């Protein structure tokens, strides 16, 4: 048995970054991950975008109910996250500061985006925000920033500090390595089996008393113990399962009691990536000269405009429980080796059985190609060169790489927190 100030359960990007930050402040920390760092949950399947922009979900601030995160706090967290990626300097954790555009493709979306911009300006007036955001009020202004966008884009908010990281799994590994260099214990293949309050007669080897005992098994299958005062579950959509499995003590009694119930709603999204260019003949290339993929991260605001006026369950999903499409939400970013990575669907996990990968892909790209010229040209080339109907072939047959990742959502869209 050993003792530390804090045990972090879950070695995704949140758990490893938290362990790194705690170690920087001299807090003795042990990180336990049941698989390999960055591979067990959402991290390894993410698009790895880093958003340092005007948060469309939080600028509508309810002062009375305090339901939404303060914009200034969001800005601070964005700036700190970006700084963390730059601190951990390694090939696998490069921060690509490309800048990002939140784009509007209709008058309604433009009005919504302008309202968000005005709110942002009002609430940051006289302060020194670090986002360096810029309002672009015309198609020409937008396309000067990103020529790959089409004439359908009416305006945008540009945030130059946004970007993406090279490999999310590599970043998680880099944070864990950096934490270990500062004295943290970071264990892969460590499956937590129990978290219980320490009884009055249990003391550590140093003679001190700790609040919790965390039990886990490693490759040897032998149970190991670590005593600690704080336990953090950075376990994403596994968190409610973890909470139901373990017990904690309340402040009123020393008797172990179940943790308060927490409901995590698994939400799936499809991500796909396209190579720099498809196989093609010289003649076909001449027919579609614009295959220059975007060099900036792009977000659309259609979903946010819809979510402002409609209630979904859980909040901010693109499909209902039956798999019916409610709205579109899209994000796109360049790949380091060339090409495009894109996604955006947010589907309640129970509804995914109603939608095939082919249906989801075609639905997403038909929306994205309306505002992204090279995507339209790329798919037109693919359709021309296929001997059979492009839509009748599977994604694998067409050489399109895709996957679905699962994200943890809360039932009401708010942050879930529990402190004892």
C-alpha cells in the first residue's frame, strides 16, 4: 500500500492533463487507467480540435439561475488548455494553431451568430480577453481567411488561437510522461475494483490517516491499494457505472453510503477522413481544379441556432431517440498529412441502430459539400470514377475511412459535479 494526496481514475486526455497539472503544483498524485493512456474511451476517437473561441452555447447567460458557465471563465479555460498543449513539447503532442471559423450559411444563422458576437463584445468590454476574435460580415471577408469555403457562407466569427493537436492518444501519453517526471505514479492496465472510506483504525505507513482506500489490479491480478484524501473519476461515459459500483461516506455519518446517482447519456458521433485527393485521370483533374482542402478549423452554427429555439433530449443532439434527423452540426479540420477530417452528428446511443454508417455519411457530406468547395469537387470526382453507383457501394469499398466515437452528455446539458 502507498499513499498520495489524490487518485485520478481514467487516463484519457482529461485524466492525464489533470494529473500533469496536479503534479505541477506539488500534489502527490496516482493515475490509474485500465487500458492504455488515451485509448479506453472518447479521447482516441476524437477529432482533437482545441476551441479558443466564442462559445455559442454559453453566451446566453442566465444571471438569476446561474445555469450556464460564465463566458469569462470559458475564455480563461480555453487559454489555459491551449497553454497546456504548448507546455508538453513532443512530436506526438503538437498544437497546430490554425485558427477557426464559425460560419453562417443563412440569414437566420447570420442573425444568431451576430447576436452571439454582440453579447461577447458587451461582456468583454473594457477587459483584456485572450481570444483575439474577429467578426467577418461578408463572404469576401470569410474567403480571405479560408478560400476553400463557398459563396454560400454569409459571415463568420474568426478565432486565430483555435486549432487541433496532432494525435490525441499521443497527447494523453505525453501528459502522463510529463507527470511522471514530476513524481506522479501513472499506471496503465490498472483496473480499479473498489473505492471505500478508510475506517478509523486504518492508518498509513507514515502514521497519517487518509479518507479513502482505492483498490486496483494490474497485470499480476494481485490487488493493490492506495490511500488518499481525494478521488477523481475522469472516466467519461463510464462515470455513472463507476459511481454505482463504489461507495463513499457522507459528512453526517461514518457509515459508507452510495454516491448520489449520476446519469451519463452516451452520445455517438460519426467522424470520417478523406485523403488529399482520390485516384483520378488527368482529364478529370482539369474538370475539378479546386481540390485545396481548408487550412483552418471550421464549425457551423446551424445546430446552435436550432438548439436555442428547440428542446432536445439530451440537449444539443442532432437526432432524436428514433434516429430522426433534427438538425445538422458540423466541424471540419485539415489533416497534418493532407486531406480532411470531419464530423458532427450527435446521436443518442440507443438511436444509432436505426441509422447505417452509409446513410449517416451521405447525410453529413450532402450538408457539408454545400459550403465547402473542395469537398464537393472531391466527391464529384469519386462519383465519376466509380463504375457502379457511388451511393450503392459501402464506405470501405470507396476507400473512405470512418468511425464512431462516444461522448458523455448530461441529461440537462449542465456540468455534473459531486463533492464530499
